[in-house]
C-alpha cells in the first residue's frame, strides 16, 4: 500500500513539476539591415523559420503562421477635398498620431480563418486592425472638430487606400509557404519609397484561434553613402541645408545665364 502511495505521489510531483510546453517558433531574417542608395529600386526580405513541436504526432500544418512587418510610425494628416464656389479645396482634415510608414502581413491562410476578430484586433494583425491612435480633427479654419464614427472610418479608409497605392501597405493571404511539416518561409517586398528607420518583423503562431507564440526580429533600413549624408544633413540642420540649396540653385542659374550670354 505504501509502495502504491509513493508511486502516486512521485507521479503527481512529476506532473506538477514538469509543465506542458506549447509549440514554439524559431525564426530569422535573410538580412537585418537594408542600405538605400540612389539606385535603390526595392528589395525582398526572406523570413524563414520552424515550429518546434513537442511530440512526433504533432503537425505544424494544423496551425497557422502569420508574419507582420511594420515600419517606423509617425503622425499623418489626411485631408478631405470639397467643392466650394466651384473650386476644389481642402476642408476637413484629421491627424492620426501613430501611423506605420510600412505595414505588410503574410499568412498561411486568410486572417479571418486563422482567428476571430477580437484576437486579431488585440494583436493588431491585419491592416484593418492597426490602431493609428486617437485622431485629431480640424475644420477649414483650423478649429477642432468632432467627427462621427462613420466619418472617422472614411478617413481611415482613405489613409489605407493611399498607402496601398504607394505599395507601403500590403497583405498576402497564403504568403507563408511550408516546406514539409515544420519549416516555413515568407518573402516580404520592400518598395523603393520605403521610409528609413527601425522595422520589426513579428511571427505569430496561431492554434485554435489563439496566439500561442510570437517572436520578433529587428530590421533596420537606412540610407548609405552620399544619400545618407544628405538625408541626415537635411533633417539635423534644416536651415543651413535650405540656405545651401538656395545658394546652389542661384549659383547654377547664374552660371547658366553666363554661358548663354557668351554664345
């Protein structure tokens, strides 16, 4: 009897001392830094990884993988044009304080199949679930306005539409390709007009409609060479940069007129 009791106690201690660990992700990027020069026409970033399963019976194909690559955020103002006295002018405007300069999402299946709306909104997975922050609306005279929910949604749609047109926002259902049962990869397009700064590539593992694991990797996009010098000079010493630019333009115009007078 004591032997059975000791075995049961040992089994109970083993079960409580060894927690069941969920499947985990192992991921990396093909490169963590992209340098932009004058001849930069865009590039591709390869994200690859694997799902570490706990038992041989587990299959990664029973789960969904979602990759989100987001770039530096800043305030963006969206304006609405209305016809006033026969002229199209900017009337209302709304400023969103936290707009990613770049947002790309790729998934093994359509997002609406992988998880419910509240889960996607909580994790900000999908372009429609990105939180741009509390907006500030202004009228044509600069006074603060209170917009309805429908008007705010229309401004958000316009913002997303403009970003899509510039190829800065993209979504690719089925962009995650599995190589066997555990290995997967995804290719993310980086356009030529991508903003510089620190990016984050986050991989989510979703099972039964819930995020069971997530891992993030940094990606830094910066200008290099002469472009980097001019970019930093223009942003750090804007007044001096402007004066030099005006002087250079005036000098070029004077030299051009001098050459024409000699002919």
